[in-house]
C-alpha cells in the first residue's frame, strides 16, 4: 500500500468535491405545486432561492392551504436538490472501492 499515492488521491478527491459543490450551487431545480399556484426554485446545495405565489391562491379565509402549498414546494425543492447532489457526488466516489455505506 503506497501511502503517498493514497494521500495524493485523497487530495484530488477533496479538490474535485469542492469543485462539484460549487457547480451544484449553480444548478437549479424548479418545483410547481397547486397547479402552478406556488413555484419554488432551489439549488443543488439544498438552498431555497425563490418562492413565487399566484395572488389567486392568497385567501385570508384559507391560510392553511397556502401554508401547505408553500411547505410542500419547499420540501420538494430541497429533496430534489439533495438527490441531484447525491447523484453527482456518487459519480466522484464511484471508482474508489469504498465499502457499502461509505460513499457520499
């Protein structure tokens, strides 16, 4: 086992991961819920970037509907961002021969 070679590979992987995280922050996911009444934009870093609400869904007598739509949209945006991140990070660690559960 060549420790120097392993250290070099680890440094390259760390550099590649940092680059990938920067790229993921630039990739966006768009979620639409409630028939397009609420739209949420997120990114691969798991951040919510923007929420747009159609004024037609703003009903003072039914605030719960709007709350549910916003919550659903945010959850879906975060989930899709995380899934995109996991897929991209998995590509980086694919050839490393890590034991099950040790991948990113």
